[in-house]
C-alpha cells in the first residue's frame, strides 16, 4: 500500500460542493489577509477530511453484526425500535454509536439482507449523544431482514449541528454487510437495534470502525 493512501483518503461525492464552497471562501479570505486565508485553508482541509470515504474490509464470516458508523459507543440499553418501522412493540438491545465532526460519516449496513422498510421522521436537533435524541431528533430508520428471517433496525439520527440525513438505498434493495447506505452532515449518531436475544460484544466508550468492528455475533443462536 502506498504511504500516501495512509493519509489521503477518497472523498464521497456528497462532499464535492461543500469543499468547493469552503475553497471559494478561502480565496476571498486570502484577499483580505494571509491569516484569514490560512484559517480558511484549514477549514477546507477539514471539510475534505469530514467527507472522506475510505475502503473498509468486513470480516469474512456470516452471522456477524458490524458497526454501521465510525465513532464511540455512547449507549447500550433496551429500547423499542421507532414505531414508523412497524416492528414488534417490544424492547430490543440498542447500541448507539456517536460520531463527532472528526469521524468519517459514511454509514454502512451492519448485516447482509434485504432492506424491507425505510422511514423518515422529522424532529429536533438535540446533541446526538443524549439519550432523548433517539426519540426526539430528526431520524431516518431502516428495517433489515436477514435470509434466516431475523430482523434488526438501523437508525440515522441528526445531531446538534447536523441538518441533512442522506440515504442512498430504497426498500427492496439487497445489501451485503459493510455496504454503504448513507451519511449525515455534520456530527450525529446511529442506533442499532439488535435481534431479540442477541447480546452486544462491545462496551460503552469503545471506538468503532464502520463495516469492520463487530457489534454482536448471531452464530451462538444458529448452533
């Protein structure tokens, strides 16, 4: 692997216009003063970095539930999935991954299966690290069914400064674990509702890598 690929990551197309805007503002700032120009340059580099879209290599084994986002596990608790998904009204283990403005914000599917439902819910913009963000913030929810019939939910939640949830997939799409399905601008959180009886293999405070870190393992239920 070339050394440059360690530091320079490809950018998701969603970021092109934002980097262009930051770059244009930087040019204007540089005409005002060198100091402001350097500040603008730093912000432009940060914007590019925010929309980075590195390749990820999912573990090569069926039955694993992967993290859908980069970030830190902020909450693990029982909770009922969003009602708009039409899932059974019973608590499931919810694992929340908080993404700061320095994390990669491309979201990935945690398991292979079919997207059986997508539901957008408008809401508020509380800090995404707060527990009430799951119920009150703007969100976009996906319902995914594995080939064995077990289901889980993945919820994109807007944060304090996030004002745009992007979803690339539609109901009926067949996805492989680790495939990209969306992103959120700027700073946010993803909730994963594990299938009933599934225990998480992560702890609060653990650092997650989207499409690679294992959240849970369904294999013990299959044996």
